[in-house]
C-alpha cells in the first residue's frame, strides 16, 4: 500500500493539478499580495523618472511564456503611459514581434497614448547581441523603420532619441538568457540602467545581478505582474492568476509532505 | 546757465541710473571655470569629455545658475550648442559622443540662469577624438585572463610529459558505458539531445565533444544513435563529426546520416517532437547535454516515463534542479566541460583541468583574504575588485 | 591537411575575437564585426540544409509508411501554408496574424503549461528527505513555494499571531542569501570551465568536435 502511495501514478497527480487550476478559476478567490523589494525597485525607478524620460521595453518572450510575461508588460506599460513617459518597444526573438505589437497597442488604446508621439514599436531584427551593440551607436542603424515600416526619421518621438544616451531605462521581459546580454553588452559598455521581468523558473538565476546593482529591479513571473498591478492599483490578469497559482503551490506542498510521510513510515518499517 | 548746468547734471545722473539699473537687472552670472576638454580614454575615437568647475553662482544667489549648455566648434566656425536640453546645475562633466574622429574641436561651457541670461566660459584648447588600441579600464581582466591562460597552458604541457594527474570520479560520465551497454542489451536506440544552444555556445561544443566519444562507442556496438537537432549549423557540424567518428572507428558503413536530423528551431515544438520520438521509439539511453531552458523538465520527465537511463549535463544553472530530479545522472556546470577530458583520458586535456583548479585556488584565496580584510575594516581590496 | 585548416582558422579567429574584446579601436572593432557578419552569413546556408533534412526525413517516413506517417503530411501542409501567406503578404497580414494567434500561440502555450503538471509529478517523486542535506533543500523549497504565492502570507497572518508576512520574508531571505551564494559558486566554476574549454579549442588541443583522432 505504502509502496503504491510512494509511486503514485503520475496521471492521478496530473488530474489533481488540473482540478487545482480549474476550481479556483471559477471560484474567483483573491488573497492580499505582499510586494517584494525587487519589484518595488522597478516601480520606484519608473515612478521617479522625469516626465520626458524614455523607457525601452524588450518583449523577449514567445507564445509559450505569454501567460507569465504579458501581464507584466501590460502593468508596466500602464504605469509608463499614465505618467506620460515615452516607450520604445522591440524584441530580439521573432516569436515576440506580434505579441509585443498587440500588448503595446492595447494598452495605448486604453490609456490614450499616441503612436509615434508617446510610443514607438520597432518590432524584430535578427542578430540579438549585434542588435544590442548596434543600438549603442544608433538605433536607426539597426531599426531603420518601425514595425509598420514607417521610417524612424519620420516619427516625431524618435527625433530626440538616437541611442542609449537618450534611454533612461531598459526593461527586458524575458523567458531566456536575454537579461544577461543586456547586462553584459549595454550595462557594462554603455552604463545603461537595466531592469528585468522574467519567468518564475529563471528568477533565482538573476539574483547575483540584482545584488551587484547591474539590475535596478526584478519581477518574478506572474507574481511579479500581480505585485506591479498592486503598486499601480490596477488589478488585472496577474492578480487573477495568483489565486490559481496559490492553489497549485499548496497542492504541490501537500503532495511533497504526503510523499515524505509515506517515505518515513516505510523507512521506519524497514528498520 | 544754471539751467544748463542742472540739465547736464540730470543727464549724468540719469545715465548713471540707467547704467546702474541695466547692470542690476541683467546681471550675468560668473562663468564656469577651468573648462577642460580631452579625448575620452578607452573608446573607439568618437567622443570627447569636457569637465569644468561649477560657476560660483551654481544654485545660489539671486541670479543662480540653473544649468549648463555645452558649445562646440571646429576650426573658424561659430560655436553651436550640442546639449539638447540644459545639463542640470551641479553637473561638471559632459561626454560629447558626436565628436567623430577627424577635425579638432574647441569647447565652451555656457552657464544659464532662470531669467535665461547666459555667460560663456573661456574656450578650451582644440582636441581631437582618437581611437584607442587597448582598453586600459580592462587591464586587470586582461591580466587575469593571461595569468589563467598561462596556468592552463603550463598544466597542459606539464601533463604532456606523462605525469599522472588525479581526476576525481564523475559518476555521470562513468555511466556512459553502462548506458550504451544497456541499449545494446535491450536492442533499443540511443538518443542524444544537444539542447537549444547554437554552435557558438561553449556548452554546445562541450556537448559535441561528449557526443563524439559516444559516437565512437555506438560505432563499435553498431547501435542506432538518434540526434534530433534544433540549430541548422549544429546539425551540419554534428553530421560531419559523427561520420568522422565512425570512419575513425573503421565502421563507415554503420553511419546513418538520416539518424541525425533537423526537427525545428521553435523551443516547444522541439520539445514536443523529441517527446513524441521518446514515446514511439522508447530509447534505452538518453543523453541531454548542452544549453537548456524551460523544456528541460518536459524532456527529462518523458524520458523518465519510458524507463530510459538518462544522463544530463548543462551549464544553464536554473535547469539543473529539474535534471537532478528527473535524470539518473547529472553533470553540473563545469563537469560538462571536463567531460571530454574525462572520457578520452587524453593527458593534455586532463592537464587543462589542473590549470582550471589553479584559477579556482586564486579566486578562493582572493575571496578569503577579501572577507578577512573587510572584517577588520580594510576595504581597499573590495574597492579594487568593484572597480575592475 | 583536412584537419589542420579548420584548426588554424579556429586559432586565428579565436585569438582575434578575444583580443578585439580588449581593443575599442575602430579597426579592431571593424574586424570583429566583419567576423560576426561572416558567421551570420553561414546561417542561411545551414538553414537550407536543415530544411532539406526535415523534408527528407518526413518524405522517407511517408514512403516507408513508418509509424504515424500520416502526421508527416501535416509538416508539409504547415510549412507550405505559412510560406504562401507569410512571404507575399507580410507579417501584419490578418491571415498570418490569425494563424499565429490561433495556431502557434495555443500550441506553444499548451506545451509550456505541461510544465505545471510535470513539475508536480517530479516534485512528488524527487523531493524526499533521504539525507540531512536533502532535508535542508526540501525545507527551503517548501518555504520558497509557500512564500512565492500570496496564500502563504494569508494563512500565516490568519493563524499565527506574530511575524507578519513571514513566508514571503523568509522566501526573500533564502533567495538573497543561500541561493545567491551557491549560485555564485556555480557561476565561478562554470566561467573558469568556459575559459579553460575555450583555450583548449583555440589551441587545437580539444578537437573532439571535429570527430576526434588526429
């Protein structure tokens, strides 16, 4: 019996996880969110930028990690547009091009931000690290036009934004190693301020950069989105997802404890 | 006559008053002093740095200086303002990144007040932006790299002289033979996954080195070696490499090019494709070596579910816990790089590992000394490393 | 000769790229950029070979009527449809966007969301307090998991009268201290390994990637 419990069929666990996801979705429970320091650091940094400052947002995620990273993108965009900051969007991955375009358009529409004046979406260019380095000398040398193929020199907002000297903060929303590229190539070489919002699984990897202040802040997965939504007082998808995530975490903790109890009973019997 | 004299006196008083008022109302601030322009060190030759001492009225007095503009000219041309918006009061440094190599530029710094009256500083001497061949700011990193390289090269050539070098046991690599043997006994294929890295990732090259050793063994046992690739360049390099390994083992006929194939570049489509293969073909041994992201656990759990013996290795540290949980053996970080030396037992390769240990020793030493000095209040070591 | 040429090229380009990292001069940066451009040019040619490999693999599967050979037709259909719509009409054409949003997005999201299920089953199987070290890791994992979601603080604050928000504070402490120091250790080891491996490759001592032998 104990042996069977310890080697429980993975399909049973899958069903339990599915239930832990589906039930809270319908119950619509919510819990108070405590904001972590790394997320607050991003919020404070953006909140203290002068009104004509520019934030560059890199939508470096694909459809797979959309659920975790798009709520973050939306929350930060809301904050920037409400403060009247200028936003430049781009992506280093082809999958991210359409996703970045959609989220920036949606939030601009909601907040009344104007394309070409309050924000510019540059889309995707191949080359990854070469793109980062190229923008150090001139953004136009890498992105000669925006995502809708409008030449940058015809976009009023870009008249005053030529390279990293005119960008106050880079926020990398990432599901892979791109935050390390920004740190290595733009923070080290151009002294550019970098913040990151990453998938939950990657968070611990970036803590060393946070402590060395190579990152001004860090948003951890869906929780980061929920925390940011709390800071700007606009609960959306991140906050909604927290109840589901809470139940799944509780389930996993319960499973681990249960598995260990069974393990200890068996060990005692064996002894 | 008296009237004439009075008239003259009134005119003089009026002139004095007007002059006094004009001086009083449009009083200019004192200009910034000691303005100095020099070629920015350690750059490609596209910038000049300008420094100055604040105006004495910077932020103080009735006509306080509220900001500065930097002006530039070349040759006999007129000065042009090069700062888009005024630099805030208190600033004493500006880097002109538009000073492309070629002409010599002269600079002046203009102090501005709230009433928008301005005063220019004295001109600087003409300066040219020149590119530097060596980045002196990176000299310590360069020195450390040279020292470490010398230690590695010395160890390699020391090993060449045939001295036996101890190398600790790495269970994951000891299990390679076991995994291949098990596949042979079961008559099931071996699957080798190189991860999502490109050929420029050192982890992918390390993985190729292990694959080369695995390929020699599968050539001997005539076992099918399935390698689904995610990167087009990796695919072509791996095909050539495995073919050479088979030729070197004297089994060119056993080499099957179709077993090394391109699946997709998309991360999760790749995971889905490889999972499908695992379930259909039920390989007896699965190697996962290289750079992995979120797909690591999806692959490892599927491999676990088909009962394969799994040997993983990655330098993607956030994926290590997943591999440790779902695989039989995991090479952690640097073990992946040591694998080629371990498997081939080539003295020169093993020697390089000793060089690596010297590097670690130096870092440990620096860490311990740094911590002790910091605890007793000596901070220059920490400050030095922070600057590096 | 067949082996010497690639080894010599590797040595020259490796050394140049390394030195260019320390030289900001426009000439050295120009050479560096040129080498990177060359390496980028190789990619499209390799992609052609890769696509040929994909087509060949699935064509063989169909011809040999391998297991589930019917799915190989889907590969060809997907490939042709995306190319036929994507190339002439561009990335913003509604048909292309529709396919991206309604085919690729849900499929990728499905694969990623499998992680939730798989993590649960792997955690159940692997998180056992077999030894003292494993028990420490297990405790840390449970604290981080609970502190990572708002329900952790919620339950704690409701049940325990002291230490407000302790789960999330403890989680942050674990991430900031034990996690950070161990990760630094791994990063140092990996970095030294990378340099040592690179030296071996540049000097031509490591040549297994060329198929081994001399």
